């Protein structure tokens, strides 16, 4: 894939941060469109990289999108008109965003004031309030299960395990919590134990 055109536009016209900051829900919520989210993540990614080559920045930015996908599903930019999340759209949108696009330069330049304003007033204290921790993945707790169970069932009913797991995943995404890759299998086994007690 070719990311050179985007890299050159960013290098020439894009926002450059003087210091590394964390990707937070608060900063991401300062923009409302997918292309703005993509630009923000690129800018934050670039600030933390010493090797600012096109290849390195595009690879690490796409890695961040992949890691942040569950959290980004709760962002308004990655929902359809009915408000439903589009899971495959997060990384796919980032890839198409960073690839060549005819007449893209004008749109890129027009977005930069909004990207810059997303960082205004940001300090380390703000950045630490609501970080989206890329490497901090979790296994749902008994409380997560109980909450999902209550949301889906009536008193005395037995819930569908797949629906409960889906509900846990939706709730985790809303709270910007990233689940471990094998969380479904582990949680399903835990639920069997929790239901026996």
C-alpha cells in the first residue's frame, strides 16, 4: 500500500505535536468525522515516533487503529446513520484514509485547523484522566456478566450465552475497555462457574 502521499501532505501542511501525548477518549471526542479521527491518531502517533518515515508512521498508526478498534466502535464517527457500530469499518477506513486519493490535498489542508484545535488546552493532567490503554486488555468480571444478564433477561428466565457475551462486548466498547483476544472463551467458562454458585 502507498502511504507516501498522505505522509508528504502531513509533513508539509499537517499538525505536529511538540511532545508525546496519550490517545484519550476526550481528545477523540473533540472531532466528529472518521477522517478527523484518522488524522488525530496519525498526529499523536507521529509525536511518539523517533523514526518518522512514511513506512514507520503508517505501520504504527495502523497498529494503533487495530488495538483501538473496540474503543473506537463507541465513537460517533464509526457508527452508521441508525447509530450502530460498523466493526470492519475502523481499520478499513484508516487504510483507505492513509492511501492515495485524488484531490485529497485540499480536504486535508481544510481539516488541519480542527485537528489543531483538538489539542488546544490539552495538558498532561487532561491526558491522564481518560486514557485508552492500548496494551491494557481485560477479562470481563462477574459484575460485567451480571450487568449483561440483567439487561437481557427477565426474572426467572435463562439467558442466551452468546447474547450475554455480545452484551458484555458492547458494554466494554462503550466504556473504552479493550477485551483480551480470548475473552469469550474464558468468560464462557467463568459463567458456567458463576451460575453454579
